[in-house]
């Protein structure tokens, strides 16, 4: 919880510093660095280890940022993250920043999970229905999860609408074990 609150504050500060023309480039850079932090044990080691100095850590992040098309303001931001020992929060900061960008554009990110891949016509129908229901533009990502068995699970922000067979079975199990 504290990590999320700190990430939101840093993301908000960066968002307010940037001019509108560099917001999307910064979003891409943050997404790339956040993903790299999640996937690369060696990168996590470099930014967390006291064996590497502050300048070394800043150089690594700046070089990665350059490869991802990072604007100058974001490079200074990465230096502050290193100096304040907040680099480990980078994945959460990237997510919070993406939420701020979506909110500023009036777009809602939605994740739709199904047991099997949905045909494109069905995906379009779901997108249109979500756009009408939420009364805003939606950025819908579709994923498959065979464990759902059947039905859809829709995640809108922190809210989850679960109409899957697995969800219903879990609800039934919980009701039966309470009694």
C-alpha cells in the first residue's frame, strides 16, 4: 500500500513537469523500464546493490532510457529516483503514470479475460458495449486463461466483474464452507 502511494506521488510529479508533447514518449520509456525491472534480475541487482555507485546507477538508467526514446525531463527524474532510493518502485510508477495519462485523455483501460481467444467480431462488440456503459473511450486488452473454463472476467481499474464458471464455482465453494 505504501509503495503504491509513493509511486502515485512520483508519477504525479513527473506528469506535472512534462509538456504535453513528451508525455507519450515518457510513458513508453517508463513502461519499458518498468518491464525491464520486472524481468531482469541483473538490472534489479545493479539498481539495488550498494556495490554500484549512484553515478553508475544513473548511467545505466539513462542509457536504457536513451534506447527507449526518453525525453530529457524523464532522465532527470530517473536521477532523482536513484538519489532518493526509489528505483525499485519503477514498475509501480510506470503503472501510475499510465493511469494519469489515460485519465487526462479520458480513456479507461480494461482487461478482458476469457477461456479461449475471442473472435475479432466479438471483441469489437465487447469494446462497443464497454464504451457505451462507461461513457468514455476504452483501451481494451484481451487475454486468454484456460483456468476460467468459460465466461468472461472484466477488470476495470481495481474493479473486477467475474462471470466465469471458475468464479461461480469459487462463490459456491465459499457459500458451502461457511455453513
